[in-house]
């Protein structure tokens, strides 16, 4: 049995990160406005509960052992205006459909984690954006400022933190209502259909899969003489990048009858590639919270640095505590992933390996449109699966940016999106996302890889 995690983290408090260098934090023009906002946030009810967090950690521990698979997906960055029922339901539908495909192919339970209900802040490569000789602060997500290119819109506003909390709460409440109301009931997968995909190349495959599961379910219920009520709902968890540390701190608290401190703004926060400095503020904050956590890792991470991160963030080597979300890109995955896997396995570290095949494959077209090529996404995902398997580990999850909308933001896939198509329905303010057909193609590929591994 793994050792019980310590209840107290030496030298840590919810504010200890403030003594460390904090990257990617907004600069507010009137600093005195921020403390008042944070005081309000700290008094508001938590968005998630500690028992939900512990349930997720237990499931992630099972995924670390190869007994489950993590499906994590959603928008690059949420927008306040998209906090409406159809947009939320569409994202829920696509994740449910993908999970059904993965369950069928992998013959293991799927952990469903949405990149929503808090994904309102994004890191930026440049602090300022210049247009026609005018420089303004970069847009950093609706939690911090606004996308319009005026000084008023781009000036960080602490009141937006409260709006982000409210939108997150509304999103979580609607998702819980859908799940508890039977939206995820396998007896009624027709609830999950997205109207515009009737002619998708994968529609027939998905329909046959649903019919097969339905027949199996009816057969089991006939044998048992009762309805399988336990499968009329599923667990669904939230995640976001814990970028804005004051926001995360305001929702971090102790709870009755449980040791430690929980970040109750989300179930599963992660540290980004730009903020994972070992001596930085984000690692300091994350090392003390009891949530399961993720870390985005890219080509610059060395085996020694990876080991140091693991020792700092998971000193008790607790399964389910730490997920490495690797994002190397199609050109570098075969060079960068193997030495990290070998180093951590040789030290007996319990790591859940989760592939993010999106961020390492971002490029800009000649018309200055940010996009990703579907072939590169598939290549990195398949290569990661093979590399981990060859080294005695396993791919335990996938982390993708997707939308339930019929957008044209990534090139390729069965729907045949070309570079010329990008302007037809390109909606994202930040990173390009997979549309429904492209996301389902990812799920079908993973299902085939997992099914092959069962033989």
C-alpha cells in the first residue's frame, strides 16, 4: 500500500507563493481594488467539494495503474458570453460520446474531466499586443481583461474575478443538473446527438457502437430482471489552469473532518508550461493543496527537472496526486518523451501520463491565422501511446481542446478542413480547437489503439 500523504506541508500556507517569482500575473492599475474583490471571493461558497476532489484522486490513482483512462477536454479559454445552455450542453455531449467510444474500445472506465467552469485565464507569450503602431496589454482571458482592442477593454479589472466565479458556478450547476437528471443515461444516448453531424463520416460507426451497447445493456437487464439504475448517471469533474494565483488562493480553504487545504475552485487544477519553474510561485502554491494536480511539460524539461518537480509536488509518491500532461509536438515527441519516462520509472515514481497533442503542434498560416494540423495531432498521440508502452508504462489519458460547435479552426480530419476553410467559421480568440468530427476521430483512433492492446 502507498504511504498515507502528510497532512501538513512544511513551510506552506495559501499565501506562501507570494514570496516567490510569479509569472503571467496581471498588473492592476489600482492595486487597492484587488484585496476587496478577493475578500468577497473568499466568503463565497466553494464551487466544488472536498469529497468530489478525493473521489477524482481515487479514480486518477486507478488510471495511474492502468485501470481507467482520463479524458480531459474543452475550450482553450472560456468566454463569459458562452455561458449559456446550448454551448454547455454541446461540450458535455461531445465528451460523453467520446467517452463511450473509449469505453467500448479500451474496455476500461473513463474519467470525464471538462476544461470548463473556470478556464477563464490564459498565459501569453507577450505582455503587450501592437496594432497599427498602438500597443496595449495582451488579452489574457475574460477573468482578467476583455478581447476588444481599446485601453479600457485591455486594462485588467479585478471585478472580472467575481464574474468568472459566478459564470463558473452557473456552468457547474447546469452540468450537475443535466447529469443528475439522467442526461448521461446510457438508456437514452439519443440525448447526446448534435444535429449538424448527421452526415459525418463517423456517424455510422458511432450509431453501430451505441446500438451494440444498448443491446448488451438490455441483455444484462433481462438476465438480472431489473433496470441497471447505476448507469443512469456518470461522474463529471471540472479542471482549469491555475494561472491567476490570487483567484486560486481566495477559494483555497480547510474543510471540516479532513486534513489539509483544498482549492475548491475546481476539482483538477494544472500548472502550465510557462509557469512550472521549480522555484516559482505556481509550484509553491500547488505543492500545498490537497487536490490532484497536473503539470504541462514540453521539450525544455530535462529528466533532472522532471524528477525535481515530482519530488516537490508529490513527495509522498501518492498515486493519483500528479499527472504529467506532455505536449512536445509531432517533431519532438520521439526525442523528448522517452528519457523522461525512463528517468521517472527508474525512480519508481507514480505518474499518470496524459498526452496533450494540441499545444506542441500550433502553427501560423501565411495569412497569420493560428491553427493546428490534424495529422500532426494524430501522430503525436499515436507516438506517445507507442513510446510509453515500449518502456513499460502506459498512456493514461488525453488532454484536448475541443468544442461542440461546427468550427473550422484546425486543418484536416475526415471533414476535410483546408487552410482556405479556416476563415469560414473561425471563432476562437486564442488557440484553435477541434470540432466535433475531428474530436470523434481522435476518440476512434484511441479506441483502436486500446483495443489492439487488449489482444
